[in-house]
């Protein structure tokens, strides 16, 4: 067969992931904090992008700005401006005399005695940032500074350790504390590093364990609790045996603990009550890190007609503008330089794409949130017991989007509802079949029902997993016993045997 060259024409379609498309996908799944950081970086490297302040929002005008050539902001804006100007014009004095409304003399009797009686207070007020001679002040400026754990311990050193060598060892041990107040260092290594005797390091450590807060410089949970009990003069041999077997206490094996400690049930109850009063992490009260508040992306409110008002939270929406005036001004000076003009065109293209991506992100979040509210209307009205089973495919089909898009939207996005603040992922739960062939039930609602039943049980009628299965089946929920056990363990609820033992112990301790 002879070889020959030929030319064929083929047509095909393919989806190409451009950098702009990848950026839009990344913007969709970013959290509020990540989005603000990303936009700050874009504004820093793109001269055509700028943040829009709250005062620059449409519909707000600063007094004294010219509105020539623009549409008026409202029908009453001109009348309000004239009224404001007339109040500050010279004719306002004559108007005040006619109406007997001289605003300068309204509080005349009150202001004069105050200035005469306490002139020093007036001077202090004027010198403050928020006084009449200052600018707006921040309340955080008046908050007392909190001492850290290391500062609190360092202040106690001169009173407990007089020698410089001991204070040097103590300061090194303070630097080895973690946030919970536990010592994370080996004493032999500390002695070798500082060139000190091991006995001196141990002696300094025993002194430091007497510092406030009680329990610091412990090397284990048992030692931390022992230090606090020793300070309360409650560390007897029975309590020492209990602290040496904390793993049995975690398993709620009270029968074995009674044999090891050599006490009866009443004494063991008193010992457990004493341990509950202790602080297992004494250093956490000095934590100075600031917790970040969650900013909801969607706000849901009840409408007067019984429906729900769904709004995007303006605090979670970044306001970015493209400065077209600056682009036009700079373009006139770079027409002869092709490289500069190409750079400006690229900046303009990236800026327009970013603003469109942010707008599309907001619209997509709004669509998904609206469908979630429509699906979970009964939950918002009646509580968690009416939470419906929902999956990503149901929402995606309803709003004509792909499941991956809905998944990105619901990741790390929060909705503020009359029932509280929830992540969008919270509303998606698996379906549990009905025992009577009716509507299916949400797994989260079933877990809530199990938790409620266990909380309402008494010491004489503790529900086993089989009992819970029977109760749920009577309510029309078909659930296996192993599934009930799995849900119970996921909620950190002990077994019926352990719950019965605890409830009886608490009832006996209360005198019932």
C-alpha cells in the first residue's frame, strides 16, 4: 500500500481552564477573611483597583459637593439641603427670635455651673481623644492590658527565689511552659544546658509548683491535679491512688476504682466532686489571643407576610471599584509607549474580570442560600426536629448548577437565621427511611431526638440502645441498633450501663 499525505478538517469542543476561570472558582470557595486578603493583594498590584468606602456608596453625598450635571439623589434632597443651609445662615437668628427657638440658650443653665464646679474634669475631658478638641476615639484604647502567664509568674520570682542562679533556672523553666501551663522540658537536659546540678533544678521546680495559678509547672494531668489538691490539703492516700488511675475514671469504671482506692461508694462520690472543682489547664485563663468572630454571609429574617427575607450581609461583601478616570488620564500619556499601554490594558482587563467574578460569586451564594431556605422552611419555623434531608444534587438541580459549584458555595459560608448561626453545610443531612413508608427523616433531626430522649431519662428508667430503637420505630423512624450506638458515640454519650451508674451516684450525692 502506497503512503500518501492528506489534509483533514475536524471540529471538536473542549473546556479549557483559563487563569480567569480558575480565579473565579477559587473566589467562590474562599472564606470572608481569605477573600479580603486576596482582594488586598490585587489592589496592591493593580493601580486601577481601589476599595470603595462606606461613604462612597451610591446615594450618599457629602455636604458641599457639587451635583451639577448629575441626577439628584432624591426628591427631598434639595429641600433638606436648603433647610440645613438656612439653619446656619445669618437669617436663622431672626427666624429663631420669631419662633422663640434660640438653640444656643437651651442648656444655658446647665452648662455654666458644670464648668464652674469642676473645671479640672472639663480639662481632662477636652484632653481625651474623644473630647471636644480631639477626634473620634476607640474604646479599645481604654481597655486594661491583660498579663500573660509568663509575666504573672515572673513577678513572683523575686519573692520565692532570692539567689540569681535559682532565678535563672526558674526563668528558663518558665520559658518551657505551654499555653496550658504544663512544663514541656526534661529536667536532666535543663540541668546539662545550664550547667547546674540536677538537684537544684528539681528544688527550683518544686518551688515554682507553689506559684499562682495552682497547678502550673506540672508535667502530667495527674501531677497538675495533685498540686491543686495539695494546696487544698486534700491529697490523701486514697486521692493519690485515684490520680494514679485516671484512665479508669475516663472509662467510668467506678467499681475498680473503689477497690483500688479502698473507699466505699459515698467516699468515691465525694472524691469525684472534689476533682470536678479543679482546673486541668490552669494556664488557659491567661490566654491573650483574640478570637475571630464569624461573619455571616447570608442573613435570614422573618417577613411580615410569613415568608423569609434573604439578604447578603453587606459586611461580608468586598467593595471594589475600577477607576476608569485614572485609566483614561494615564492612557493619554502612554499612547506613544506600547509597553505601558499594554500594561494598562492588562490591568483594566484583570480589574473588570475581578469585579465581574465578585458579582457572580455574590449571585451564586444568593441562589444557593435561597434554595436552602426554601427547602428548610420548616426548620426555620419550628426547630431542628423539622429539619428535612437534603443533598447537593437537589439544590443543584433546582438552581440549574453543578453539584461541585454548590459544594464550593456551601464550604465555610455561614447563614444567620432566627434559630442561630449555621454553616451552610449544616442543612445537608442524609436521609433515614420511614418505618411506615412515609416521608424520610433527617439524620440530624434523629440525632437531636436521641439526645433529647437521653437527657430526659431518669435513673430508674435509663434507655438502652434497643429501647431507643423501639421508641423511634413507634415514631415512624426506621433505624438499626448499631446506627443508634454510632450516633450516641458520635455525640459523646456513654452507654446505658455507665449512664445508670452516674445518675444513681448523682442522685445519691444530692440526697434523693
